[in-house]
C-alpha cells in the first residue's frame, strides 16, 4: 500500500512552511507521525509531493529516519508538467492545485494508495481503517474517504474550510464545500453561505483512498479544467471536485469510513501550541515512542 503525502503548500495563513515546522517532542514534523502510523498498519511505500526547492532536503531528512524496507519517493509538482504536453500561461507562478499534485505522482504508483495532507494529524486508527479498506475492497471503481466529525476539526483561532459530506448507507453522495466555518457559542455556521451545520456532520480532511486507475481519471479532468479556468494565472484544480465529478457521473463509488481518531492541524500559527501539547501528551501516554524513529 502506498501513502501519498501532499507537502507542496505555502502556508499563507500559518505564516511559514507549516509542513516543516518542528512540532513533535524531539522536533519531528507533523507528517512524521502520519508516516509512522501508516507504516505500523502495513503501508510500505511513501510518496511525497513537494516543491523543487524542498525535494533533496525532504528525501534526505526522511530517508535517514524511515526503515530501508519502506520505499520512499519525493516528487516535484512542476507547473509545466501537464497532460498531453499542454502549454499553459507561462506567467503562472502558483501550483495548479491538489488534483494536479496527485497526478504528478502517476509514474511512481501502480496500486491502491491513500492521500493525506502533510500538515494534518490523522491518528493511528484512521490508518488502520484505511488499511482494512484496501485489504477488503477489490473493485477498482470502489474508492474510500476517511472522514471526521465536524466538531473535532474546528480551530479556536479563525474560520476553516471543510467539505461536508452527505452520506447514505455508508456511501458518499456528495461533498458540499463550506469555506468560512466557525463555532459561535453553541452554533456552527458557515459565514459565507449562512448555512447552519451540525457538529456530528461528517467532513473530508483530504484522506482519500484511491485505486490506481484514478490517475487516468485525473488526467481527463485536468485537461478539461485547464480549458475552463476563470484565471489561468491563479485558479486551481481541486482534488475533491475531481472526486465529486467521478461520483456524480457514477464512474466510481466512495465508501465513507469513520476515522475513529482525533484530528488536529495547524491552519493558523496559534494552532501550533495546541498541536505541540497533543503530540507531547500522546508520547507520554505511549502512543508514540520517543524519539519517534530508532
């Protein structure tokens, strides 16, 4: 099983490259705990998507820590790496978005793979449940989404964007993106749409479980989207929208798998203290060894 980690973000709200911030008791990055949990539950190939300037650092840093039996690849998300030799606006500086980031790993993955963000903590049980999905689901058009409850994914320091899931009989029907969610008193509200949300709504934290044919679908989606972008210099092509399109067209089905884990992340710089405390607590409780890697 392959774990694909998206680590090419710029951390604009956080103020720095949060995927490389030292949050663990021994200065570990947040992604290291996800890698540790994934390996524990049977993942044996780690692929990271990052920027060109971070490739060598990231590979050398992790290769020294991770057991050599686990394959490690670091892939660059390059702006000019597009399907069918597409030539897009040469003035663009911003990456094409998460759907394109995943597609850039197509030459490194040939079986089922999970996708996560580098700057989120997902929890050991989430990877256990992801592993169980891959071991039981043999249908190449049956995908998965490891989900969390909305109330457990909010920030105390500002609004968050979340994809709220509509679920029927364990299957994903749709994801509705809400871009400015905050909890005020006992009410959770998206202040852009004015929608009131339920604390136990399932949300996507970009923990997708995909089959290898996803790259073919992504290529078609990227080609189509680039032709219709509102702003060729700045608009992005998003992974959840690609999954939603495949779902709507009944090309794939998506199982919604409850994570049974606690999530936390570092959307804002003020979130760092909370993340440091939680990782310290988990280490003291024996959830993780210290140092994390022998």
